[in-house]
C-alpha cells in the first residue's frame, strides 16, 4: 500500500511527487507513466521557454507561479548542471493599438514584481539590429530557454534520489475502488490518487466524480526550424498577444542549443495524441472532439472560426514565415526549412460556457486530486505550482 500514487510522468506529476516527498519524507510514493520514459508528451515537446511572468493579470495563479517558477527553474538548472540559454526576450508592437497592449504587459509585470524595461526604436536597433517595433519594445532579461526533455528527465532523476518509485510502461486502465487502481501491469493500492495525466486528466477525473463541466480539447503546436541559426537570431522575439485567448501568437524562439524556431501553430487536433498521420488514432476521441469543435465552430465561441482558419494556414511554410517577418527586418529566413516534433496542448474547455479555461484548474477530495488545466506556462511554473497543489489539495492541515 502506497501513501500516494501519481499518474503521469510529466513535469507537473514529477514536481508534485517531489514536493510531497519533501513535505512528508517518510511517505511512500509511486509515480506511473504509460510511456517508456518520462517527458514523452507536452513536457518534452514544448518550446523550453522559461517565461518571466508578465503576461498574466497579477491576481492570477499563473502570474505568481510563473514569476517564482522562473527563479526556481534557473536555480535548479544551475545546481544540477542543466544547459540554459539566458537569451532574454523582446516583445514588439506593430501599431498604435498594440502599443497599448505593450503598456498593459509592462503594468502587469510591474505589479507582479517582474524585471522589465523599455527599449526605444533606436535602442532596439542598436541592441538587436534585425528586430523592428513601433515606437518602443519591451525587454525581458529573465526569460531563458532550456531543453524541456533534458530538464524533465533531471526532475525524474531527482525524484528517484529522494526515494520516489517511478514505473514506466505502466498505464492507468480504471479505478477499482477509492484505494485501488488497475494498470496494464496489475493493480496498485494507495491511500490517495493524484491525477496529472495531461491529455487524459479529464477522463480519469470523471471516473472519480470530477471534471463534470470540462473536456480537454487538443491543440497541435509545431515550429519551423533553422537548425544552424542562419538567421542570426540572438533573442526570443514575441508579438503583443491577444489577451482574450491563451495563445501567444507566432514568434521567434532561440533554443538552448542556439537553434532558431518560428511558431508555434495552435491547430485544433482531432484526437488527443494526434501528432502525425493516424498515430494513436482513437475513434471515440475523434467523435467527442469533433462534436465540441463543431459546437465551437457553429457558435464561434472566442472567435474559434477565425482561429481555426488562421491556424491551418500556418502549415504553409511561406505563410508562417511572412507572419514572423512582421517582427523583424533584414533577417535571412533561408534556414527555416524543417518542422519540429509536434507537441499537443491539453487545453481545458468549459462545456457549459464554451470558454477555453485560461488559469490552472485543480479539483479533488480526500481520496483523489486532479490537475485538469496545467497548460503554458505550467512548465515554467511547475515547482511553485506543485507546492501549492500539495499544500491546498493533498496535505490540508
């Protein structure tokens, strides 16, 4: 009998297990992962950007956890010898309207205690000659990039050092009772289940009586890569985002290995692990997801129709490059010629309001806890977010 069973070997599941072990050093924890290794899905397939924490309104969980997570991730990388590219980020505007968006981001950052500074057009040209903006740009010195798979695997290594048992190739099948679950490797007994299953978190939660008004809608993200950085990209370049939806728009990312990328897309996927072709195809998922995507299309909730059209067009390389070019000047784009490994965002949809849920969502009781919405910037936020889940949902004094 384990004290805690964690489902999902992504960065959230691993950090919750670690936070639990630190809080209760004598507790017995097992983490199960259906794949052959950890970080096979979102945690190993994201951009690897360690965000600073200024996109979100200061009263949101995302704002606090991103700010704190950025600092803690930098410390963890330095302690464990993980590669990190402290390449910063520039957010640019293309017109007067977007300038108001930049002002709002600066205000949010200031309120949240995030280091940000203004760069005039002239200062920007001196610092980064290939970046263009309208009147001024916002500079974020604490934004960095890491290899997401490498970092997540290091958290798994650290978890094992603490005495946490990690079982790979072990998939959740169903709940047998409040204290026993069935896996493909047999049943496991535990006092409490912690569901961090990402793309399948809603399905598992529903078996335990939670997530009644939610469903996960998958969005596929891919980047166009310039492996040798022929473009000469020196920093991350982002547009002013549309704060009404959770996507940050087409941008340039500089990886930890100095590779340049343009993207990502946010294309509605047709089943949960719809990475390529008919890989992992599941007919029941296709029907459920098409039902909700059709509903979003018909009602045009949060401008879904325009979003779907615009995202599908991003599969055309020249179109994606042209979108990115609005942020730069005189930059060569000849090296952007191969697609990255796709990643899928496990985006929670409120089935009653047809809204994409923007903040973190956790539900649970004495027997089980379910992390339902842990999308970007969950990677950056994972350490403080995990501690918050442990203190507020798992070990409640």
